[in-house]
C-alpha cells in the first residue's frame, strides 16, 4: 500500500529522545542521519557540542554513522569535518542511490540500518523504499518558505496515520 511509504516507523521530538539502546537491541548497527533541521538548524554550519557528544556517544556504542543530505558538498563537508564519517551530499532524496551506498560503506545490511530525518517526503519515503527503519524527528526550526509550509501541511495525514496505529491522538506534533 502506497500510504505506508510515508508513515514513519518511529517519531520523536528530537534526536536526543531516540532510544538508541532499544535500536541496538533490535540489531540496528548503522545510523543514517539527515543534517539540516535534524541534527542542527539550517543556519548552524558546524555541529553543536550536544550533537558532537551524541554522535561520539553513538560511535562508542558501536553504531556506524553516515550523513546523507540534499544540501551542498561544501555544507556537508564543513559539518562533517570534525567527524569524518561517510557522507553523501546532494543526495537527491528520496532517491535511494546514496542510501544503498551508505549501507555498503558502513558494512552492514538494510535490516540493520535506520534513517533519521525531519521530512516525510524525503527521509521517510527514501527509507521505506529501501526497506530500512525510518525515524522522524521534529524539525529544529520551522522553515517559513511557502514550499516548506505546503510540504508540512501535506505530511499531516501520514502523521495522523502513525499516531492512529499507536492508538494515540495526533496532537499536531511535527
């Protein structure tokens, strides 16, 4: 069913609320992160101290980490400079080309991978198409362009479906 391609497996307010221990227990070994509005705002060029601590902690837990972004090579390189994780800029999400590459370079399988991002029509849709776990987080800061307002409006039915599946009331989150 096509609708299922847009319903995330999990939703959290922020990346800091994700239960990474539970993911580890579910045999998730690789984490693919979107950068903009997932880990930092669009305005933040480099990782904050909290983001650096989170990613270093995840690496210490044994997770392989990769960044896949639709943003420019320069933006992704600057953000990744401190870490040197595998990264794929200008990825064209929801294309799955670079997700396949990420899984390959991390040395894991699709069933051991989770993708974490802030958009249903790019991050979740791409993850669902390649059959990896999809984790949606609230965007760090609202982007006020008409295009993004429209996309956020179009995401609402899929968010309602997610909360209905959990027998929870959709309270307008995300």
